[in-house]
């Protein structure tokens, strides 16, 4: 034992455990407070120090209770050094393989990002293809890199390839849902059901497509809620980004007002909004009288606008319609009941 007294060894053990727990707690609290603002280098350094402190603490506990002695440590280090010297060529080859794989991934990512961010009418389509291509490239390079490293260490990869073929057959029979998701993902991509950036609705969940993979699709709604669904489950789909959106605004005037005068007035004034609202493609136009209600004459205004911009256009239209009606003394009615009493 490190000390002759058991109580001293217990106290030292307790101190080491407390130090490790305290350091880990401090590190996790610090990283949680920083969140996304924590630099990657600082995070890597913290994790490295945490791993090193844990290993040193375990080594210290082993030495305190004679589970590990200095001669054993020296022997282990000598054997490790001898193994490294014998395998230096394989180690260097593995490091070079990993480095080359990372460089290839970086080059492919930069090329695909440049391809996807090129402005134009097909930018969403290019973004979708680039994401799927990057996913395929990442998996392919990982598999090839592992096989190359195994070959560098003189491990016969032919049985591994044969085993992968058998494993693929077994997985194909047992994971039909996975295969269905992948095939559905390919159809979604190549038939252009939707692209990254499109506004879609699936099973009542409406949001923007933020990622398309071979197996899953991610959709984010206006509340920043993200729904992850399997591609095979995307059956009943509404795509709001295939064509222009239409802003629809209903309003009402009193029965005593001249309906045709109101229509002509709004048709003359509302199109001027296109100067300040470039997302409007056509209109706004008064459709006409849509309903003769109990206390009002209901009308409708529509405007063709860029996809998914109709919500903002509708809000602006309501405000402008109310201003025009007030400026021209046109009454905006409210629900009322006329009661006739007999004398």
C-alpha cells in the first residue's frame, strides 16, 4: 500500500475521487453555460484533460492499494514502446490513410458547398443533391478507409468483404423497413417530391425541409420544432413551394356603401403596395362580393406572391385596406341586430 496506515490510504482515495468528481462537474457546468459559444479547441482541451485526469486517478488508486506496482508499469511501458517500434510503418500508414481520408472529405465538402450555394433557380435542387452526395461520400470513404487500414496491418480483407456480402444479405432480409426508407429517399430525391428549403406538410406537421437523407427527412416549423421522419413514412404530402402562393384577405363594408365604388378604389390603391412589397408577383386585386352577410357585404382581395410569403402579404393588406376605408369614410360594420317593436 502507498501508506502503512489504512486510514491514510482511505483518506487519499477519498480525496482523489472527490477531486475527479469536482473537476468533471466544473467542466460540464462550464460547457453547458457556454453552449454554442464554446470554442471547439477549448472543448477538445477540456475533454482531453478530463480523460487524462480520470486515467491518472485510476492509476493512482491502483498504486495506493497495491493493485499495480512501479515494476509492472515500467514493464507495460517497455512492451508498449517495443510494439510501437515494431509497428512504426503500420502506424504511419494508418495515420496517413486517416489524414488522406479527411482531406478528401474536406475537398468534397467544399466542392459540394460551392455547387449548392451557386445562385440560380435550381439552388434548392443543388442543395438537396449536395447533402445526399456528401452523406454517400462520407460512408464510402469510411468503409474504404477501414479496409485500407486493415490491409496495412496485414489483416486479410477478403474474408471481411465476403462477410460484408453475407451480412448485407441478412440485413436485407431482416431490415426491410430500412431498405424501404432508403428506396423512398431515392425516389423523393430523383423525382423531386421536395427539396431542401421547401415548405411542406406531412401528417399535419407543416414546416421547412432542413435536411434530406437517404433514410430520414428533417422538417422545422415556425416554432423551431424539428420533426424527424423516415422517408418511407412520407406518404400524404403537401408541397407549398412548387408554385406561387396566394394571399387571401376577407373584409366587409356596410350595406349603405357603394360596393362598386369600393372595388374601384381598392383596385386603384392596392397595386401601389408592390413598390414596398417586392414579394408580390401579381395584384392585389379585389375579387368582388363573396357573401351578403346579416350586417355586412363581404369582399375578398387576392394577391399572387412568392411561395410562403403570403402570410406577411396578408398582414400588410389588412392594414392597408383598413387605412383606405377609413381615409375615404367607408364604414366597416360590426355585428348588430335590428329589433322592431309593435306600437
